[in-house]
C-alpha cells in the first residue's frame, strides 16, 4: 500500500487535493470551537489539514507514505509526521481526530487497535470523524487493501468497541468528478470514558 501512494503520489494528489468537501466537513466542524486541536490521521495530500488551518484550528497531521508526508508538509506548512495508526502515542492531546478515507487501509483485524489509539489521543469528550467505502465486502486493488462497511456493520463495530458514542452516521457520494457513483459511509463519534475494547 505504501508503495502505491509513493509511486502514484502525483496522480493521487491531483485527483483529490481540490475536491469540495463541505458536505463532509459540516457535521464534524459543528462540534468544534475555533482554536481546537485537530489530528488529521492519514492526511494524504494535506487538503483537509490546510482547510482546518485556514479556519483557525490548530492542526497536526501524519501519513504513512513518504511522498504524502512531503506533499502535505509543502501544502500546509505543518511538520507532518510519517507514521501509521498503530504508531500513535498521543495521550489526551486533541479535541478532534479527522480520519478521512484513511482507516479503510487498516486491516480489519487491526482496526480495533487503531481505534483504541485514536481514542487515547482524544481529550475527554473529544470528537472523531472517519469514513469507509460503502460496500459489503473488503477488497484489494492496485496493491491497496480496503476495509469496507455498510451502515449496520459499522454501527455494530463501533458499539462492540465500547469506547465511542455514535453521534451521526451519514452517506455521501465521492467528491471526485469521475467517482460520483462511489458511496462513502461517514461517522461522527464522541469519546466515551471507558478504555476497554471488547475483542
């Protein structure tokens, strides 16, 4: 997967960096206050980090691809870290986590651990956004693995974790002009007080 984004960074960035994301941002941002700290988890080109920065939020970001880290740092002026979800060591540092089309690349077996890491990164009552392709089956394409959900399964997965409250689940079309028929399932979560995951 890392090789795909390193080898195809220019094409990927060109296809995503100018996407209009207002429909996706609004349910997330309405829960935040100007100046809040946001962690852009799996930031890709840095498109969303830049937008949040322009809106007055304090943003930190990371990505696992070297090329994406370079591109996002250049675009945003933020010192983007190179790390994976499982490398996260933040402890109650952020008011919100933004994980747009990034957690879907985490293997399903490791997904609970990734969510736990993000839960630990959030302050009390912190907000988290994440999105997955709306499909019935996981799949592999171009060397990338995709973990997918429908609404029922995502709801069940979050509730089984027992560490987040679901504030909203909503479906959107892909923002890329050539992918309008691709559907995404988005969720806004709120950190709960428990730190236990039900495996």
